[in-house]
C-alpha cells in the first residue's frame, strides 16, 4: 500500500519536498493559503487544498485534507515579525492538533528551529535545555511539547538551522554592510537539499519519536564564510568589527539516528 503523506505548508521547503516525495513513489496531499497557488501544486502532482490556520479557526476543508493520511509534515513557521497585530502561533497549532486527533494521522514531523536555544554560549545539542529569548522561539517550544506530550501520536521534531538554498541566502542582505558584529561567531546553517533529505530519511526508516538538530556539521566563522560567499557571487564584501574572546552558540547534532543514517548532501553555499 502506497504511503499517503500530508504537508501543511507547501512553501519554500514544502513544495520541493512534496515534489521529491512524489518522485519516490509517495502520494502527497498539500496545503497552501493562496488559492492562486492551487494550480501550481496540482501541476507538481500534489493533491491541493486551500487551508488557512488562524488563532480562532481553521479555514478550509481540513477534515478532507487529513483523511487517509498516516504521516503529516507541519511546516508553518511563526510569522511574528513586521508591523500589524500578531496572531498566536501556539493557538493555531493547538487547533491543528485538535483536528489531527480526529483523523487517521499517526506520525508527525514538526519543523521547528534552532531558535529554541536562544542566545546561549558554547555548543548545544539535542540534550541541551531550550532557553528561547524571542516570541517565536518560545512559541515553538510550546508547540514541540504539545506534540511530544501526546502519546497517541509519534512525533519527530526537526530543529532546522538557518535555511539556505535557491533564492535564499543571508549574503544577499549582508553584502557591502559595514561594522557588522559577531564576525567570529560560527554559522549554523542547512541547505534545502539536506532539509529534504533528512525528512525523507525519517519517513523511509519510520523514525518517529525523536528530536533532531538539522544543521550542517561544519561551522566556519561568519566573517570567513560570508566573505567567501560574497566573492563567489561577485558581491561587495561585508565588513565585520573585530571581536576577541567572546563565545557564541554552535549548534551540533548528537542524534545517533542522523549519524548512522544520513550523509549530508550539500555544502553550505
């Protein structure tokens, strides 16, 4: 029987992930908040659904979407920046959790972030206690706990580092900037290809019930890394002020599953 997978949030990561899963023989149902994007999903072989989560309700046919799905990938990060009123991310996820409980879904992959570790100094791994210092980080921790504490669901939490890939790289914003701080800080990044590869490995091996830091294992300093990335792209070099003796956060993974089952595909460029 072909495994049917659902993806809540077919955006920068969710859409290419869905296309890759379909290429490997999975049946994929996916959601978007934009009705204009429904045809794009359909064109990529995804069974499309227009669904929007708010803190008060779920708009769209959530029951139809969840029907017959056994594995659900939740990839809707908090959007708490910018102007205007902020919606509660945890309230949205709580409503989604309630809908999931009424469905056939058994396995969850919840896309979280290394932001849950806040601004701690030194190396952190999956055994480190989250100490978020932003609203999004704090709400992500609450959402992680919501699923991890539900024994009726098997949930794997993936804490992604900074996401890079097609159309998305920090150097485009840093190029030419002067007097940047933290030049000696290590980068904690992951490429889109590895995000997809790790999720597919979890599904293939049925590895649910874990927490994984998904970060590329090499950590050059920001100054060295972003200077080289600017040179590659023929962009103005970023300039960092000199800082010495300060310790910054380095995110590592001690996941035995990741070490034994996954080889990173792409360097962080």
